[in-house]
């Protein structure tokens, strides 16, 4: 498996799609990188030589924010929102949807599994 920016990219996929395994690289960024490096986008990742891999790594390092640096920036942005106590920061802090989604139903990904509340006991059961 070729290693680019600290990430193993899959051998059997075309370079255009293999580069997307790097955090912060989407389809358009992968196209741009292939074009700038002079690499055929549909060539398999295992067929890339060391020179092509180093060109791709250099372009990603210089022109794009990827992997650890991007993750750190995203976390800092969320921390800033929390610190200034804006609405979005409060939603992040409470673990609820941030972008205006409904929460009466759905939103299980953010809210986690349901917390079942026991029903009221009837008077007959207490006797």
C-alpha cells in the first residue's frame, strides 16, 4: 500500500479515488492534485512510482490543509464557538444537532440511544 501524508491508500483503486482516503481530500481536490502532479487519475495506486508519490505528497503538503492540521483547526473552531457561548457552541456542548435540524424525532446520531423513562404506576398496582 502506498503511503501518502501518513495514510495508507488502497492499492487496487484508481489514484483519483484512493487519494480520497486522506482526511480533507475530496474528489475535486484529488483531481487538482493529479493534474498538478502530472499523474493519470485513473492509474491504479499500486502502479505509481516513488517519484509520482513524492510529487503528490509535496503538493498536498504545500497547497492543502489535510489530516492532523485540518482536524486540529476544526477542533479549535468548535472550541472557540463553545468559549464565546454562542448558540452553535451551546448545541455542540449539549451534543445536539447544530445546523437547525429537528430533534423531536430523528437526531439519534447526535443524541445517542434513547433513554427510556418509566411510565407512571397506577393506583391499583400500589395496593
